[in-house]
């Protein structure tokens, strides 16, 4: 049975990162609350991958989708996500985000559109309980991503399971619709 996902930095050490196409998912959790940020990156046709002080740099174009989980007691709800403190921000405004309010009044935001990066991008080395995974482009990659989001939204971000399932399905549909690579566009 092929490996569906692997810790990104372990995969790099083992020379197991796909160069043709893959999905990277990084999470950033607050140490004191359920406030969470996720960054999903799809990439294709990597020219090179190299480590630096901050993490791993991929020499290729990327498509990013940002996800933000805001607990009901978050103290800066009215502040646009792009101007929040650096450890809590994503580079988008509320008007650029889809919103799901959950049963426990947490809010989950994700980009209406993915953000394109050209030339290269860097995935930061995770610290604390944060993590970065690579998902391999297998026939069931979207099911794997959906299950991953469902579990992490519920277990790590405190989203009720029914809401986690619904939001994970919506996020995965966005990834499927906007983050695939037409190899004619990436060559």
C-alpha cells in the first residue's frame, strides 16, 4: 500500500518528496487557545528543493489556500486577518474569505480563491505542536486531505465533529476545484 502522506521534513531527509506534483499542509496552533491557521500549497514540476534557516524552499510555482479557525472567545474578532499579530495572521481580508460559524460559535474561514506564488515558496519548519505534511498525488488524495482536515479541525482546533465534516468537505472541494495543476500551464 503506497504512503499517502508523510511529515514534510522527514520526507525531505529520506529523498521522498514528489517533484512532479504534491500537496503540502502546514498547521500553526496557538499555545493558549484553539486559534489555528492552516496553509495548503499545491505544487508541480519542482526545479529544486533546498533547506534554509527558516525551513524548506521549493523552486517552483505554488497555489496556496489559507484556513483560519477562530474560537468563540477570540479577543480580536473584528481585526482583519491580514493585520493581526504575525503569529495569528493570514494575508487576506474578511471579504476574501468564506465563513462557517460552527455549533460552538467558533468561526472557520478559508480563502474564496487560492493565492498564486511565482518562482519559489518556503515552508516554515514547524515548532511546538505545529506540523507540515506532504500529501502524495495518488488517486485518493482528496479523500486523504478531507479526512485529515476533519480530524485536525475536530481534535486540534476544537470544532464539533459534524461541523468538522462539513467544513473539511467544503475545503477539500475548494482544493480540488482550484489547486490542481494542468501540466500545460506549469511547463
